[in-house]
């Protein structure tokens, strides 16, 4: 056979190399396919394992767990039907509080209801907005106050230092009193699952608490209630002493001065010491505020200015104004306006819990809910608050 015939039939070294190369490439492709298949299977096994770990083996993140849900559910059952099994068996040790408090007269409200009540109390027209509010677990809260500045003096290396005066420390004890409210509702409405019992309860309790608190912080007599700022003895600021609240006068009985009405507001502001004035605020009721809004300075500018942003308090001579409806109206010798650093001057002490006891028997066919909270309040610094007296002396 000639060389030409051999080439035509595909024999020879070149053909053999080509055949061998084709076989090698085929094996490479098969190997790659096997590796790809194995990787896909491995990936699928890892994905399934991760899903199982997520669903069954790994706990959820704390941020996604509603730890208060059992308390809320058990509390709702108690309100609607009186079933307290859930509350008695609820473990809240991690929150450093106990739910089963029948000996104290009821059960703690759930955190959501407590938050609604606290928000309403804070937003109500009361001294809470500017006073010092502390949470306590005891039956009273003690405040230690230095009645005067600590004695001091200048000294050098050769001159003997004179003995300084001993500071006078006053201890003020603020007892906590039981604040109570007793809203009433029909059992038929409680049986309606569409009715939001917690929101209704929180609103009714908060309204009653807010009204009672606000009045006591202004004029409470301290008997089974807080002691108000107007309950303490008042003296002309020129003769002020510890234990009294100083006042300045308008110079006109039951009104501002006819010629210079705004001067009394200026006198009130500057009767307060500089260290208190920086954090000063006015407290008055709406009727008094209506009269004050009309006051102008010697240049015809109003002393009153409205807040620049939503929710911001109005200002009088640059200081915020708290509207407390329990302050007295303007009348002869009335103390209708207070100005001071209330964070220093008035302390509100309270237990951070609200308790509810369900009573389905006393007002059949309605159900009574006896809600209680312990709170106290009193003046904690007599130099931090001044009053405006609408009188001549």
C-alpha cells in the first residue's frame, strides 16, 4: 500500500495523536462533570443541614423574642375571666420582679399597660414634667440637702487658716402613699374578644392617677398623699429662710400692676438664685397663662412666646411654661405663679409597679378593677422655688 493510501485511510502518527488527544479531553470533561455534580450535592446537603439547625437547634435572637408576651397573655386572661393561673405560674425572675403578689393586693400589670400609664402621667399637666422623679422599692425616700454653702476661705503658706463654718445638712423624708383608682366595666364587654381590655384599662387608670397626682403635687396636705409646693409656709423673699418658700408681690391685690404689669414677672425670675435660674421653669394654670400672655415689656414686646416646634413648651422670658390646672386662679393674695428649678426643688418618689385586683362581686353585673400605685412627693430644696403673690404685702 502506498503512503498516499495510508494517509487517506487515517492511519499514521498524526492520526494517532489526534485520537489520543480527543480521548484525553473527553476524560477531562467527564471528570469536570463529576466534580460539579459532587459540589452541587455537597452544597445542597449543607443548605439542608443549616435549615435544620436554624429551625430546631439554634435559638432565636433575643431581639426577636417578645419576653413580655406570656405576662401580657396571662394578664388579659385575668382581666377578662379572673383566671390567675397564668400569672401565678409566670416566672419573671429574670426581670427581678414577682407577679404573684396577692398578699400586696393584686397582680402587676403587664409592661405594655404599665408603659401606657407612665406615658400618660408624664404627659399630663403636672410637676412630673419638670420635677425630679425617682423609683424606689422602700416605703420612703430620704433626701439630704446642704442648706448653705460649705464654709471656705483663702490661705497662703505662712498664715494660719481660720476654721470654716460647719455646713448644715437637712434630711427630708418623702413617704410613699397608696394612690388608687377603681374603674368599672360590664362582664359582657369583657367577653367581647374584639374589645382591647388592656388599652381601656390603662387609659382609665392613668386618667384617675394623673388627676389625683397633679392636685397633690400642688396643694396636697401630706396626709395619705404627697405634700404640695403650696402647702409649705410662705414668706416675703426678703426675709426668706429654710423651710419656707419665698414670694414676691405684684403690688396690686388680685391683679398685675396697672402701670408696669410685667415687672412682677421680672422680679420673680431674679428672686431665684443664679444656680437655680439656669434650669428654671414657670408653673401656672390656663386661666393665669391667658392673662400673662398679654404682658409686654417697656418696648412693647410680649414677654410670652409660643414654642417654635410641635410639642415644645411655650416660653415666658425665655423659660418654659408648664400648665398645671391645679394652680390657683388669680385672686387677692393668691400664689398663682411658681418659678423655679423643680428638678432640684421638688422630688417625686414612686414604686415602678402598678397592681390590679379584680372584683366581680361588689357591683354585679359589672366588674370592678382596684388599681393601686405607691407614690410620694415633697419639696426637696426650699431655695429652688419662688412664688408670685397677687397682693400688696
